[in-house]
C-alpha cells in the first residue's frame, strides 16, 4: 500500500520564468474536475485497450478544464521547446508496492494514472505500440529492477540514461510520449533531463548543421529490439525544416561514419547538454515530450527495492497513424517486430 512518503514530496522549484512557461499547475477545482471525469470510466483491462474505449475517453477529454485543453492543443500545434509539464493531477487513492519486475501490478485496483495518461495523450495523436517493448502493452510501467542497476535502460538506476530520441532507430517512432509519475524515488533526486533542438540550433556552427542533415550516422537498436548483432541503419540526425528541424538522436547508440561526421555529432551533444532543462517528477505530474524535437534521459538515483521506489507510467502517440498501417493489423495499434519490418522493405 502507499506510504506517507508521497505526502512529503516537495515541489521542484524552477529558477527562471523561461522554465515556468512550460509548466501548468492545476487548481484544486480543476483537479476535482479531472477526477470526476476519470471516475466515469469502467475498470481498465490493460491487456485489451480497444478502440471503443479510446473513443469514449477522447470524447470525455473535451470535458477537461478549458485552460488545460487549450495548453495541450497549443503544445501540439506550436510545441516551442517541445515539453509541457502538467502538475497536481489526480492520483490513485492507494498504491500497491512498486512492481519489482517493471510489469503491470496485479495489485493495482484503481486506474487514475492510466486514464490520466490516456485522456491527455489522445489530444496529441493515436496510440502506437511496439511488439518488442514491454510485451506490447499500450501503457508501460517504468521502475528500477534489482540486478539491472547499472544498465543504461529503463530498468537501471545507478547509471544515468543518456539523452535519446525514443525508439530513434524505428521507422514509426513516436511523435510524443507521456510520462506520469505515480511515486518518486526515496530521495526525490531522480531527474528527467530534456533538451530541445530549437534551443541548440542557434549555438551550432553551420558546418555542423550541414553534416548533421546528411545520412552519415550509424544507429543501432536498443537491446530489446536487437535481432542480429550487426543490426544498424544509416540515418541523418536532422531533417525537415531548416529553422525547426526534426531530430533523431541517441547519445549511446549513434556514431558518425567519418571524423567530420563524428565532430558534428559531438558538437550537437555538447550543445544539447548546455541547453538542457532538468525536472524532478512527483506524484500527480504528467510530462509531455515532443519526441521529434526533444531528447530526454534520466539521472542516477538509489533504489531500495522496498516497494516504495520510483514508479512512472509511459505511453506513445503518433500524429500520422496511417503511415504505420503496413506494420499493423486492422484496428490494431501494435507494430510487427522490427526485424520483420526491415525484412520486407
């Protein structure tokens, strides 16, 4: 069950108004309004979230407070720096222990967090799921797992998870991801750093930008997507608009194929670290990230494996759902395995 530690969490203080502009905190009346909407929904079967339910949730989402709907729609159409943090959302009345295996907890009997993710994320696009990731679940549990402390993956903790575009190697990578915090780490020190290409671009030399727009970069899939040891793609890091480009980046799994390309990549890495913002997520926080403009990561923290460790849930959406139709069955949100996708193209 939930302990009193959640009630002692302190809000993360921002040092300037620039960061504050990406944060919206619900009033108590707005929080109650969201809670009343969520209570309309049926018990959630995480194994089968079907289109009828998604339609019902999306229709209900227009009952959200006008201020919240407006900010999310503006975020989708004009993402600026590509992040929006919504705070003081309703939380589950009681939480079971944080899952030890980072899988859905059978002891979690209420679904405030899951419905909060759905009701906000559906403004940003259509849910997309990947066969290899989290058993193909639409909503993922992100928790530290004992024995994987030093891995630079979602289950790690003792090593920071470096900046990356989510599923950067995938042809149908998400346009947005949402992270909702159910429980903070014990010390309330685990940070989710983010960095936007919009902030980094003016600081880059033109020569670096030119190189980053060419397919001079080898990227490998993360371990869960890997099928062969030599799996890799050649990609450009930047694409699209010259002023507001898309970015495909992975600090750990991407490298330039020649010294000049690697120089440009190193320039971008350094600049992204300079412009990074760091957020500590607390219960009731929903963090929305534009995955085409922003890289994100995770700092180190110390788990205790006592049932009260950090617990985040995550969901992905895409704006152009039709684009991935070849990779999905009719009426499905689950993409075929990546190695199958590559074998037929």
